[in-house]
C-alpha cells in the first residue's frame, strides 16, 4: 500500500463528530431536550454538566419551567466555578445572537 492509499484509508476511518448545539430556531422545550441530552450523555452528546446547565439556563429564559427545575438541581451538584462558566457560556450565546430571547 502506498502513502496515498494509506492516507485515504486513514481519512475514511476518521469520522467527523459534530455536537448538537443551541440554534436560533430552538424553542424553550427544544433547548430543554438538548440540555437533557447533555445531562445524561445521550443523543450524541457527551455527559457535560456545564453545557447542560448552560442550555437549561437558555431554555429557562425562553420559558421552559422544566429547565428551571433541572438547572436548580444541577446547581446543587456543581462547583461555583462550573456554574459561573455555564452562565458565561449562556451569555456568549445570547450576545452572539445564536439564541434570541423573547421580548
């Protein structure tokens, strides 16, 4: 096997993984479901409390009552630094216009 064939085989073995992220068109319920995926490590999402908290925060701002409950429960299991990181990440999504809040 020459170098070009080897490179092609390696490239075929590498799978590009894209994580589901919040988008402009997501409702509070959609964001809640995405937060659940990150909190459980399901649906192609890694288990990540900071990301889950951030997404629950966005979902709560868009009216999801369930997200408020889960965000509060997660906060009790997280360090203050993790919560601060999640809040900063949520603010970045809002500031970038990726997630638009209802007026």
